């Protein structure tokens, strides 16, 4: 509270504590004679919703040698029950998001779509062509309805599902064996350039671009045993695909928009079993995030960030073969001993996409229960005598 009342009165020696979270103090136009003995400080405190710490203020005020005639103050308390809830809500109403890499209902891409939808955004998704038919059929038959439930009880709506293979920038890049592959039969316009053109033609613009794509054909191989083709394939699908998506979609993005990708701690720490060049691809993705943030920010006013997410039991992660072990390790060694949920990553993405993160770009945001902060695995027998706090698993 400042020491200046509405009439210009200065209270030089007193700073009362105003403790109100649900009422509003308004200075207005009611007369109060501060020299009158009829003034009830208890009533005044109650009327203004002040704490009982007003008593020292009263004594200080009473002993002051400064003379006052009348102070014009109006003390009112108004209930906030019928007013909007205060705070910083994430509001993405009127925004449109394109999420590349959604092919089922249990990965991070799906969770991000749900959080963006819960905040009011319109959802478009790009699905890997060979998985498109199964995904659309599951949606149509209601197999994902339980997973589509939003916090308000409604179901997430996906405005359109696009076939997408982000390994190919344009039709000229597609080799003949892919063109004739039966898994691609019946789908058209699925290269990055074609999808961006389709979105522009049908919707005009987007505000949010999410890259939830990764693939390493030799991920189970140690790096020393990875072939050149396997290594380059991992980088193409997992990191350059983001460069390509942003390159082709940024002309559609409204200024102030946000682009988000997903990375993993293997980019900067050794994770045995995460091979085939995938750790290199994630390192490239994080480096590209910083460069893209500069270029997209300067040229288009677009923010670019990446989320380093902890392990999740998604279908894609299970293909690696040791995801359960990584989850157990994280629970045993992270500062927060709990299993990470996809919703926590989705909510972080919604924040990054919102105006609340308007000054955040070029950042790696860790959503991993704090595991990235650890230098050692505290579940090691070596530390058994240190009495490290935590739950036993």
C-alpha cells in the first residue's frame, strides 16, 4: 500500500499490511474525520478488509503532530464471486495449430494437441502416411474418445488430418519404390511442401507449428555399428524434417506465432541403447532450434523452442526396447520421484505457444521431473551410506 491517500494525505511513518485476495479496495468519495474520536478503527479495518496489524498504524497516526481536517476516503468491499477468476490463463482461442507426427492417442504429439485444444486452439494434424488409415479409422469409430476428453468434459476436435511424410520436401524427392509402395496407395500431396500448400489453400494461416517426429532405422545399434545410411536417415527424419517444416510453414504463420519441437536428454548425455545416430539427431535439433529462433524471429517474428521430455511409455518409445528401464531409472534418480505424464509435456507446450511465453525463444525447456539436473544415479550402491532422501522403488 502506498502512503498517499486520495486527498494527498501522506502517512510518513506507517505502512499497514493489506491482506486481501478476494476483495477490492476502492478510494472514492465518502467523508471521514480522522480527528474524530467517533472513528472506529476496528470497523474501518473490517470495512476495508484489512488485517489486525492496523493497530500499530492507529497508534502511530494518533500520536502524529500533523493536523488533518478531513480525508476523503470511500472504503468498499466487493465480492469476486460473480467476476472472472483472476490469474494468467492460457488462452489460445482464435489460434490454429498444426501438429506434425500424431499417429495414435498415447504419444506426446497427441498430448500437445489436447492441451492446445483445451486452451481453445483449432487443431490440424499431420500423420505418417502408412499410419493414416488406422489413425483415421480409430478416430471415426470412437476408439480414441476416452483419450479425447478435455478438462471441461468435451471431446477434442481435430479439424483435419493430413497425410504427411516429412522425410520428403517435395514430390521430386520421392523415390520410385515409395511412390509404388502399397502403404502409400490412395494418398496424395503428402510431402512437406504439398501439405503446407494444402493448409494454406484450405485455412489460410496457422499460429502454432509442432514437430513431434523422430525415426532412426538403426536406433538399436551402437553408434560405432551404425551405417552411414542409417545415421543420415535418423538426422533426416528427426532433425532436418523440422527445418523443412518451418521453412515451408513459416509463410503461413501469423506474426507472434510459436513453433515447438521435442528433444531428449541423449542430445547431451550418454544414453546406452539410444543409438543409430538418434543422439546426434537430437543434438542437431537443439542446435537448429537456436539458429532457427534467430532467423525466424528476425524475419517473421516467430518464436522457436524445443521441449526436452523425459521417457514415456508411448508406442514409438516401446519400439526402442528399453523404455521401461529408462522410466524406472528416472523415478529412482530424478528430483521428483514420479512417472512423467504426457499431459505435463502437453501443458508445457501450451504455455510456450501462448502469449505468456512471448519472450521465450531459442530455448531447450526440460520437462523431465528434473532428471537433467542430476550428475549421478543416486540409486547406485555406491551411495547407499549417504542417506539420500527419497522413496524406495
